[in-house]
C-alpha cells in the first residue's frame, strides 16, 4: 500500500528563488561590448578592482585587489572604469522588471544590483494542482493562470541543477509534496535563467528552497 503524502509544515509551504548574476559589473560591459567576453576584465573603482570576470579569476586576479597588484599577476588584464554606477543600476532595473513580469503575487525583491528574490509559492501551488503523476516526464509548467498555453514542458523526474543536502539526489520521490515543489521550482528557475541569457545576454545562478536564507545558502554552496 502506498504511503499517504506527508503534510507540509508551515515552514515548508513556500518556494523562494534567489537569482544572482555572474560577475554582474563585468557582464554589463561584456554585453555592451562582446569583444570583452573572452578577455580577462576588471572593473575599477578608485585604485582597486570592484570585481572581475571569470577569465581574470582563472589567471589569479581577485576582486578588491589593488590595480597595480592585479596587473602584475595578469598583464593582459583589461581595466574598465566603474565608478559611475548608472549603467549597473539601469541594467539591474531592467532585469528586475523582467523577473517581476513572471510573478503572480509581485513578491519580488532586489538586493543590491545583482540579486533578486522571488516568492513563487502561488505559481508552484497552481502547478502542483495541475500535476499528473502518471506522466511526470512531460509536465507542462503553467506560467499563467489566465493563458493555459503559456508555459513550457519539463521532466519532473530530473532536476536541472545541483542539489545540496537532504535526499534530493536520490531516486525521484514525486509522492513527497516538498520534493515535488522543489523540483517544480528548479524547473521554473532554469527556465527563467535561460530567458535572461537569451533575451538580455546575462548569465546567473539560482538557489531554490523554502525560505530566503536557505535559498541564498543553496546558491553560495554551488
């Protein structure tokens, strides 16, 4: 006899996505000038590097490093002035509005220029109600309550990303409501990350959990 689904506690009934743009300041200039993407790039504020891209980090350059020290380590480092925050602020607002357009409850919060938290609990609740356990490999994820054709197909027997802690890396347990909610959240996060990259050119990571702290810890653990 199958076990009855475990009831969720109040602490487990939310699903929070925490997006963090990769090397955000550097990406702003790379998107503006794609010729910079393959080069080691640093963003300068006064006499230090506010941040640098992954190409620079692979060569030993670190953020908050003195410009003189960074150039010694990586002579080919391209330095861009970053004291004017206007371009970062403008892009951050555009991306924030993108995420907000996918929110049903408008519970979207920006932290600094490069982080966004989304409470997608209502979207997940709706998709839980639409879930057919007899066809989990071709679940149609509904992105709208009003338009049944707006969404994407996903395989709920797989998780599009890394898992941290718990039993998420074991065999799919789609009878477990918390497991299913987190898997649905992971597919929504994956979809939104792809859209941000395709539509705007920005890559990002995302942590998924039941509260803001855990979703951020998930991201930091990746």
